[in-house]
C-alpha cells in the first residue's frame, strides 16, 4: 500500500506541477538558477500520468 501512495503522490505532483517534479529530481545536479526546458517539463508531466496509471492498476489488482 505505501508504494501505491508514493506513486500516486509523485504522479499528482508531476501532472499538477512538472516544474516542482523537475526540481525534486534535479536539485543536486545544478548550482545556481537552472531552469527546465519545455521538453523536460512535458516529459515530467507524461511521467506523472504514467505513475498515476501504474498506481491505479496496482490498486485495482490488490483491492479490485
């Protein structure tokens, strides 16, 4: 169950705010004011959708 919650939260963060998801993933790589590209934000949003779908499938397989 905890993995489903974590995947759901990461998915929601990626969908709602891909920039926040990018900062969570890359804060240690850059020094200063680094900004994500538009493509990177799109990919993080798509990753959020995938995480949400996977968490839904896992939930349905465990409790469905």
